[in-house]
């Protein structure tokens, strides 16, 4: 069940990495709140972006706007975002969700793999937020939600690059929250644990059982549960919250 926040209606909210997985679920949830959902897509993904745009409008989005840029291409991202702000208006909600993982043991980790993960998961989020920061200063009710990971808090063998990028996002969140709090710009992060997606559905049953044994609530989380938390943090209901790192993990990391 999704909670409803009426102040999200018509709010311009950018969700990166929205074409699949948790990001898509977040975009669809915000559409159902009546938000103006903005999302990025990469070269060659025009058909996928058009399909998502149609879907978001069907779900109730006041508007759905695809922007063509990769979060690792700062110049293209800057051009697309600044043009949107100039032509349409200030973005007042951001969900930095785009992310990749190159899971491998440290002895096998290649420099280019590390660079790809850091550029996408951490640098991309920082630069996107930096690009929009000047417009944030002239806007109202600005809220940024960074999608970190429980792995960024507890670490995980074979995920050094991913864990480092997600831990970095936590530091970014706290620093940015302190820096712009006086301008009433809020920034919080969430750390999802195991969330049910197509990827977890495809896992072998024995692997699922092994994962579930480490979760006190004995189930995977749902994308609706993550969406509820993100919507709350984007809305005025969380107006006195900034710099928070919130776990949504079924008790995995207590």
C-alpha cells in the first residue's frame, strides 16, 4: 500500500536510473502521486524512454519528461538539466538512484571496473546535485534523496567497489545537508537491504533461503516499501529531517 502525499502533486522530481529495477518503481510511485517525473536515459534507449513516459502519464503523472544524458557524462548532463530548468522551471526533488555493481574479489578488481562504479554511483550523483544547486537556492521545498545501500554501512566480501561508492554517498549526503541547510535545502539517504525485484526473483531457492536466514523479518522488502520512504522524504511531511541515513533492511544490519 502506498502512502499519499498531496504536496507531491505537480512537484518536479528527477529520478536517475529510472528505466529499470527500484528506480522504475520509484518513478511509477511518484507518478501515482501526481508529480512531474523527470528521468534520464542513455543513447540508444529512446524507445525504452518513450515507453516509460507513456506509462508514467497513465499512472497519473502531471507530466513525464525524459532527458537524454548519462550520469557519467557531466557535460551532457549539465546541458540537459540547465536547459530543462531554464525552459520548464526548477527541479525541487531529486532521487539519485543510478547505480551499477562490478562484484569481484579485491585481488581480481580491475582499475577500469572501479572507475566505472565510482563514476556512476558516486561522482554522477555529486555532479548532478552540484549542477542543480544554484537553482535550488531560488526554489522552495527542495529535497534530495540519495539511494545508498546497506552494503555501504556494513561492507560485503566481493563488493569493495560498490560498498565504497555507497559509503561515499553517505558522506556526500551528510556534508551536502550541512552545507545547504541554511537555504532550506534538505538531503537524506536511504540504505535498502534485499529488495524483491526481477533479480531476486531469479535467484535459486537455496540462495534465497540463505539470504533470508540473515534477515530478522524473514522476507525481502518490496519496492512499494522503498517508494513510501522516498516519497515521505521528498514531501513536506519530513520537513524537519536532513542529513539522515535511514536503513530499510528488515533488520539485516542492527
